C-alpha cells in the first residue's frame, strides 16, 4: 500500500470532497543511538505500541536493528502523539497520520491524481515518514562529528585560532562524558579519547601559545587523563577482537577460552572504574576548568600566542612532515615494533596537524592527502592493536597453568601473530607509496 507525505492536511475543494473520522491516537517512540546513526544512515527504529519496527531503507520490518543493539546503546530520541484519521475523498479511502508539522497519507490503492493534487513525495513506508520528520527536527546531534569545525581565518593569531579548536574539543569531551560514566557503550570512550589525543597533539605541536608554567600544568592534566582513557580503550578493543577470534577455535577448545575472556572483562571493568572515578573527581573538574580559563583568557598568553595562524601552520606542517619523512626511511616488513610504533605516532601527528590547519589554510588538495593518511593510520592502528593483543595473550600464556586454556591461548596467539605479520606488510606498502609520492604531498600541503 502506498504512503505519501504532505506539509498540509488535505482539505475539501472543487475537485475532492474529503470526510474525516478520527480513529485513534498513536504514541510513537523513535529509538536511535546518541548521535542518530540510524536516521543519518537512512533508517529508523520505532514502536507504535505493538512491538518495534525497523525501516531498513526500503521497507518496514518487524524487530529491531541487531547491528546496533549489539554494540550501541539505543535511546528514546523522541516520542510523538500521532492522531490517526480515516478519510474518504469521493470514494478514495485511506488514513492520515498527523505529525506535529507534516502528514503521512496512506491510501488503500495507488491514486495518482489524488496524490498529485495533495501530496509532495511518495514514501516507501510509515517508517520513512518518521525518518524524514526526525531529520526536519533540527536536533544538533544529527550533525554530530568528532572533527573540529569552525570558520577559516588564516589571518587570526594563534591564541584565538587554537582557543576555538580547543573549545570545540572540550565540547566533544563533555558530550561523551555521561556515556562513559554510565557505561552506555564503548563508542562514548572512543570519541572522548580522540578529543583528548587531538588536544595533546596540538599542545605538543604548538608549544608557547600559553605561558610555560600554565601550559605545563595542563599538559600534565591531559597526560594523566590520556593514561586512564588509553587502558580502558585498549581493553574494549581487545575484548571485541577476542570474541571474534573465539569463533575460529575448534569446537573442543571454545569453552577453554571462557576463563581468559573473564580475566580480560575484569581488567576492562577495573580500567573503566578507575576512569569513572577520575571523571567524577574534583581533580578532573578542576583540571578541565583550569584549561578552559587558560584558553579563554588573555592573562597567560605565551611567546607564540600572537603569531599569525597561517604562518604557524605552515611551520608546524613542515616540521612534522619532515619528521614523518625521516622516520619512514628504510621501513619495511622487517622493521621493529618500536620503530613501527614511532611511525604511527608521527603520522598521527601529521594527520592531526593537517586537520587543524586545514581549518585556517585552504589548500586545494588537503582532502586527498588526508584520505591517504587515514588509510595509512588505520593500518598502523590495526597493527598496534594486534601488537597489544599479542602481548596480552603472551602475558596470559606465561601465567596460565590449565593445559586446555594454554592450548586455546596458544592457538589464538598463533592467529594473532599471523594477522600482525600480514598487517605489517600492508602498512609497509602504504608507507612505501607515501614516500614515493611525498614531493606531491608537500606541494599539495603548500610546504
């Protein structure tokens, strides 16, 4: 049966005489992730009192979105009271659902002339109508991103430019703090940690924006915060991967992995408890307040605070690019883990530096460079995760006494080691491509 949308309620006119009769009033609850991932992806999950229904982009289906139920906390994002009227328009029958600022019209049979007369767009289902309404609400979280977005002004001084950037990163941290404290899902910590890392990277790239003593205090605060978030995030990643690797074990070994999983769950829970305690402490509140006062007040501007942003950006980009260029020389599939880790940090700093200053320095090809760097950083990140996982599994092997558990851990360590070697080759090839094109990359960045 066809559905349509209209901005106004169809009314009688010379062509059609409409008669309405109110049938009922539905309470419609729409569920989504914190940042509206379903709606942003062209889907919606809702309940009209008879169980959840999921619009998957093509039609409504009973049940919910399993992929998000498993990994993400779904919240009630909006609750609507929707009056439902049946109507008769000179023999054309159907129902109209009155949303707060639009209408969903359902006809028993396709009625092209009626639709052309009253309606705007054809819908695939009632769910698509709800999705369209959700997008029209203007909830700022529909546009949520962890990437800093602010007006470009290359003529601004560094103190003002970085104050804007740091302020945006604080907002992202605050948006995700409640989700970490309440343990909603792992993505709250991920987004929070990204903002902490970007803050720390910017402070290390741009020393001297604030007075040295004040800057040092804030660096120590973010270093402490980074330590808490890093351990908890490592455990999240490790457990997620470990659950997947459990599937590759022979059937007779699967139960042997349970004690290992339980061990790492306890470690994850302990890490989160320490992080939650810190996020709710006076030390955290005071540290963040000191940082906010520093970036918003001109009382402690440092020796480089009044440097032109564009000039400072070019200088920082050149310095960090040269660091990445130098450290990647000779990197191949045999390079040590320590060197690969240093390469990963260097490319992360380069990517963050480009992201920061592309806000103020509008070079034409930075998007292409960032795409390349993301692919490289993703590969190096996977390699680092696998290295951490191998170390944890080896640690477990060194302390485990149960023969069955030892066998299962050894099996998984072998798989992890193989995947690590494969990822190293991928990363080495991406680094080779970067080095081959580095002159063009420098030109794209204008350095």
